[in-house]
């Protein structure tokens, strides 16, 4: 008797299903673009509410946008990025600001 291999008392074997390889979805950056009219406070509010940034991180990203003309808010699937850009544009329009956001492949 072979002691190295345990025997199944029920007489059934476990069959493992192989899973097909699933590619991770492509990610996209949401990028805020600087303008001369949108206030820094509003940009911070956008970063905190739409992108769930902490006050410190929102301030850092806002300064980057202000000094470099653009700044990455985060990486998302295309659908998430598209939705966040639409929220930015809607809220900016509602408040009377020309703030724009774009989507770029990460």
C-alpha cells in the first residue's frame, strides 16, 4: 500500500476547473487642465468630492495643475474616467467655471 498518497474515503476526486486568462482592463488618467478663471478652491472641491482626494492630496494636485498647466487626478477604467470627466464638466458649468478635464491612456 502506498502511504504517500492519501485515499479518498468517498471515492470521489476533486476536479479543478482551469480559468481562462483574463486581461486586466486598460486604465486611463483623468487630467485636469488649468485655466485663468477657475478658482483654486473650486479645483480642491472637485478633487475632494469627485476624486475622493484628502485635503492635502487635493491641494498638492491643484498646485500641480496651477504651476504645470495640467495634473492627473487618478487612473480609472474608461467608463469610470468618462463618468468623472462628465461630473467635472457638469459641476463646473453649474458653478460658472470653464474648468476642463480630459482622458488619456495611462
